[in-house]
């Protein structure tokens, strides 16, 4: 639920050949940077962030958009990589957005809540959004994520439960009130293509207004209500593209 500052947008384009092969054969490539503390940055035009409130943590980000998240004794930990925007255009003005991802979980322990998928913000209105295709916890995120449950919908060929929430807290514009939108996949998957714009369209049909785009990134987040989480969430393939 942490947020990043603006990083100039860089659009990544995937070929159909890559889309057919990344689930079976994917590996990190390009330049890399390892972060061991809270950091917002970019590499090869790809924006990234690592954040944790406690513990011994790190994340390695690659210029091809892939990344790997390692956490130990963290109450809340996240890392993400993808596209950043300047909050001047709506998603429809930017174009149709997709993301490809592959997740490899290793030694996951003590995770009470988790989101793996797409994360971002919009402005005017201020919205924090999640498209959750997997989780590192034992259980799927439930009704507790939102104070308004819109129901189950077929989005991008799969069943998702849509939630809406209003909260006050830290945001990309400081401590203020903002909306949260969630699409949570009923069956988790470790690899695939997410049609981000299809979720935006469904939310808007439900009256969940989107604003000007600030970011859309592949996310790994894990949290604990107890002693702290540990494990590795590796994304050997992760691209957000128009």
C-alpha cells in the first residue's frame, strides 16, 4: 500500500512470441540493481519500488522489468515494477494496458495477507487499485479488503470478485481520503497475461470512477499480523505495456 513518486513513462512492448513462451521459459535479463532499504527508483526506464516497515529485506530489479522480492520478519513488505505516468492522462487516452507476469514462490512463511498482480494509483479522483491474480498467504483475500462488495464478474476470461473501499491514510498526495478498488481472482495463477484495461472498464460500469494515471505495476505484497513474514517471491518475467 506504499506509493511511488513520478518516474517518466517508458512503454514496454511484448511480442506474440514472448507472450507464448514466458510461462515455460523465463529468466531475468539486462542490467540489475539490488535494494536493501526502502527505495523508489527506475532502471532502463522501468519504474520500481521496494518498501517494508520492518525486518531484513531486499529486492533486485532488472531493466527488462523482471524483479525478485526477498523478505524476512517483515510486518508489511512490497515490491513492484512497471509503468509510471505523470497524472495528466486517463487510461483511455494512454491506450489499452496489459501485463505479463510469472511468479515463483519460495520458502513462504507467516503470511497472513498478500496481493500479487497489478497495483497503481490515479488522481482526480484519487484511487489506489489492485488486480489480484495470486497471493502468498494460505487463503484468498476476502471481504475484509473492502466495505462495499460489488459481486463476482467475468473479466478477461476469469471470475473476479470486485470490492470498493473508502479510507483515510497515506497516499501519493499525503494523508488524505481516497478510494480503493480491488479485483480478486477466484482461482490463483502463477503465470499469465492480465488485461488491465478490462478491469478498468468493468469498474467504471459499476460507477467506480478512474482518474488520471499515476502508475500501473506488477506487485508482490505480503503482510503479517504476528511475528513477521519471510520468503521469496521471484518474478522472472514481468512487463506492463500498452
